C-alpha cells in the first residue's frame, strides 16, 4: 500500500479549481442578472416587488449586483488564478457578499425563488472551500497536492 493511498481529503488543486469555477459562475450570473435588471421587462419582475423598500427602480440593485457582487467574485477568481496570497480573503469576501445580497433581496422581495437557494448555496460553498484550503476543516485537504 502506497503512502498516498491511505490519505483522505481532496487534492488542494481540485479545491482551487472548484473555487475558481464557483466564483466565475457567480461573477457571470451577477453581471447577467444586473444587465437583466437594467433591461425593462426582460426578467418579468414587476416594480411592485420592491415597493416599500429604499429602491424606486431596479437601477441601484442592478449596479450593486454587477459592481459589488460581480466585481468581488471576479476579483476572487483573478486572485486565485494568480495564486495571490490574498486569494482566500477575496473568495471569502465574495462568498459573504453573495450570502448577504441574497438575505437582503429576500427581505425586500418578501418571497423566495429557487434562484435564491442556488446563489445562497454557492456563497456557502465558496466559504466552505476557503475554510478547507486554509486547513480549518480537518482532513478536507490532501497535503501532497499543489
């Protein structure tokens, strides 16, 4: 039996690839969703949904979605691709940002969509991948990988 065969955990490189894929998915989704919000009638979301909130149109939610959510996701992906020392930090910021955006959106819209569950889950997944890569989740990462 080789030394490697008895080890548990996922190879570090695979976790890094997963973090890049999830971040890229979130970045593209945020930009696409923001553009959709800026295009009247394209997403079929009536203005009544945000009635009573601080927003009178979908302009600012779209800007926040594109710049803040999409921007931090893109920054996290670029940092990971460059293997920057700050990559875990940016991935955590992006994951938390996604989760907070979904919570705020749910509070404003007072309703739930399957997309809320999907994007909340991708934010949680980003945070779990960061914790695994930082070694906070014991046994999650195989130490012999890059």
